[in-house]
């Protein structure tokens, strides 16, 4: 039986586009991390690159309003649904002095972005995709001699703080967190991935996507063997909302604590139980 490949949409900036540090063109297709991810994942997936140089999470760029990541998000998602895995790797351009945002404000931009993505997917498809939130590779130590004059010490400092702010955000919104720290950045401009950096990002994303696949396969088995059981939320619920973000069927009611599950819509995937920090979800 032919199965549709799972769609992996990669929303990012120049490092998802594949900008080459010098001479500033685009890396050949085979070098870009999105292409390498496609090759590694194989025919069961279709990887969709959506990278724009200079893109921010939700901040204006002088003379380039189209680089603000959030406003076109809904239109772009609408062009690609159904999406099974949504990867977002943004934040480097938010650190540029011209934007004037603090690391905390940048994390706020990312939170608005994640909320907007969730709302759009809720409207466009009957399930939420799995989310992978990646902190981009921070600016390299040669920033003082970067070929890009926008790269400076302030950008270096801010970019190194993003992972620490994104990781809790990922937990809050039920995303897999990927940290781009340690992936190789060009010594020429201190902001763009080298070929080795693209290989490293592809490996990190492959690990994240396949860890998800393993979980989903496990859940498929659970669904068959536990078909006569139901996930229920107990009084241990603290109302944190993690299950809301994780539920692909949007069938958790979160107005009152403890939260409740609409049993008719539940897909028995178990994602809520896996993410609950209070062990408040039981299979009965
Ligand atoms: S059921 Fe668990 S994950 Fe959901 S709101 Fe309650 S404590 Fe949080
Ligand atoms: S098992 Fe939990 S996460 Fe999965 S569909 Fe049911 S309520 Fe939603």
C-alpha cells in the first residue's frame, strides 16, 4: 500500500536557505542541511525548505519588512499543509543591533511565532504537527573581523543566550528542542554555517525527527493493544498546559483544572501522558 510521505517543513533564515559565507551565493543543493536531511530520512518523508536570508521571528528589519517572520507565516503554512513535522530555527537576525531586541524579547517573538503556528495549523488541518524548535548556531568568536558589518559583540552575546531561553519555551509548547551550539560557523563572517555546519545541523534534525518517528510507531502499537482503554486526567493535574500543546487531536479541554479529554476525539497516541510533568494522565 502506498503511504503519503510525511511532510517536514523547515522554517528558517539564511542558514536554512543555505547562504554561503563567501562569495555570498547559495550552497549547492547537496550541501544544504535540508537536502541532507531529506537524503537521510528517505522516501518516507518530504522535506520542504523555507529559508529566507535575514528573517527574524517577529521583528522589523529596516527597509525589508518582508523579512519579519511572523506576518507571512499563515500564508506559508497554508501553502504546505498537511504538515507532519514543523521545524523552526530563527533568532540570529533578531540579535542584530538594528532590531534592538533583548534576548528575552527575542524569546517573546519566538513564543508569538509558536502560538501563531499552532493557531494556523488548528485552522488548516485536523491534527497538530510535531514541533521542533531549534536554537540557531550562535555567532562565532571572530565577530570583530566579520565580513558582515552587522555582526558585532552585542550580537555575539545575545545569540549565545537564545538556547537558554528557547529550551523552556520548547518544553512549554511541547516542542522537541535542538541546540545548534557547537555546529560550525564560518570564520569569515561568524554567522553562516560552513559545509561541516550544514552536515552537523542535518544530523541533529535527523535525530530529532527520527526520535519522534520511534515514538509515533510505539504509539501506533499502543493504540491497537489498548483500544478498549482511555486516557484520563486525574486530580494530580496542575494546569501547566503542556498536554494541550502536545495533543494532535486538539481534544483536551483546559478551562478547568483538572483538564479533561474529549474521549470521542482522542486518538490514543499517548503524547499527553509522555509530556505531563505531574504524571496526571492515566490509561484506564
Ligand atoms: S494533565 Fe499534565 S500536562 Fe496536562 S495540564 Fe495537567 S499537569 Fe499539565
Ligand atoms: S492520547 Fe492524549 S495527546 Fe493523544 S489524542 Fe488523546 S488526549 Fe490527545
